[in-house]
C-alpha cells in the first residue's frame, strides 16, 4: 500500500468500537495541524471477546495497514489490545505505537475508601 501523498507524517488511530472518537477529538485539539488517518476496524468488532492470539493477529494487521498508509505513529485506542498485546505489537511495529490504559492508579489515588470498581471481561 502506498502512503497517502497529501498527508504529512500522519498519526494513525484505530479501534473496533466508538471509544476512539474521544481520542481523535483530543488529538485534533492538541495537534490541530497534524494529519490523522482513522481506521475503524469494524470487521474485527468486538475486540474484548477475542482470545489473545486472535487479538494479536487482527491488531497486527491494523498496525501494518496504517504503517502502509504512511502513519508516523499509531494510537491503538482500544482497552483490550492496549492491556493484552501492546508490547508484542510494539516489538513488530516500525513506528511508535501507543495504547490506552484504564487509569487504575489515578482512580485509587482519588478514592476516599481506597477501593475502586473495574468493569471488564476476561475471555481467557
């Protein structure tokens, strides 16, 4: 895949859901002159129900596709792969790869009781 000629060092963003819309909005606010490539990976939706290997395979394909389009950095705007396969993807990526992580430490610091609730699903 040839890089998109009209974009200058774009940031790639991908997710299987809609949570990444907030991340895109923040990137646009923080870097208003930065080009973005958004990949809505609806074919692999949802990520949370996939086993680790399947998750690694579909997210690696998304990373490769964004790299092929010329992304200079990539934000994986999905919790499940950020928590489970981000390190593996970083080793294979040729550009900086960032994820989103639940702010557990921040929630604990703000908690008056020292307890927090975390909702999620563990398919393994």
